[in-house]
C-alpha cells in the first residue's frame, strides 16, 4: 500500500507570494490533517478534512486555507506569505473514524517551505 | 485552551529503560497518542490510549491516567535507533482534533 505523498518536497518563495501544497492520502483514508512544524513551535495543527468537509481548524490566520477533493486528495494554500511561514508542512491521513483508527495518523514526508 | 507538557530532552544508555512523561490540560479530552520522529523524517504512530491503563506494543508501552491528566511512554531495552523525538498528542472531543506536545528529544548513548 502506497504511503502518504506530498508535493512539492521543497519550495522557495518570496514574501507576499502565495503557495499551494498538495497531499495524497493512503488509499481508503478519508481524513486528511495538515500541520506546521517549526523548531520553536513543534507540530501545530492547521486543519483537518473529512469527506471533503473541514471538520477541525487550528488557530492560524485566514491566509491559511485548504480543501479536500472527492478522491480524498487535499491541498493547502497560504496567501501573502510572510517570513514566519517558513516551516515544514506535514500532511497526515487516517481512516477518520472513532477510537484508535482516527488517532493513528500516517504522515507524509512533508513540504519544506522557505520564504525569503 | 489546551496545553501539553513533556520534558524537552532525555538521555539514556543503550539497553536501559526510559520513561517520557506527558501532562495535559484540555477540555473535551478523548485520548492520548504517542508519535516518534527521527531527524529529517516524518512522525510515525507508536500507540494510543483511549482508556486508563497500560498498552503494550513490543518494547514500547504507554500509560494513561485520565483522573491525573497524565500519561507516559515507556521504552525498554533501548537501542541506538531509538534516538529520536517523541511527541504526545491529545485528541480533543468527538471531532478528533489532534494537538501535539512540543516533543521530547531522546538521546541513547552506547
């Protein structure tokens, strides 16, 4: 079974630009979550989608948005990039149902975003 | 709000046992998970506790006490490859939002 894939793996942008990151979950997984990881802040929850609906949202500004398609693939978009957005963005998929299944998240390798 | 506390660093000797603690303050607590992340790698799931007690998976065990808002991860027969960061994560409410702690960096010495 193929794992979670994320594209691109590395990205360099300048302040003010926007970026779109893509995530393909494990086949059969309906839940996709996005996290921002920085050395100082650890893993910060951005949002979670389940069956094309945003089910949860973290405490990030509206510049961060996402969506999920009918095939469970997900994208996240960051507009008007700031220097502080430089981070590793991780996507994770899970079955999305109760108990252990929803908590056992499978992470992709991440997209390393650098904002200059 | 929600908060999780875990030690920032732990050092142990190969073959020993180490315990990584996690205390949390959350509303709508649903369960506690543990993840391992090697440098440059993605987090990988280790264990989940939805109920009080001990869960064992090979050399790793995880414990939860909901009344104490406390859990721990126990690693036995430490190996060099166990050197990594370990994150506890709480699931909030029935909507399954996952909040991670800041991570504990484990260094295993020969």
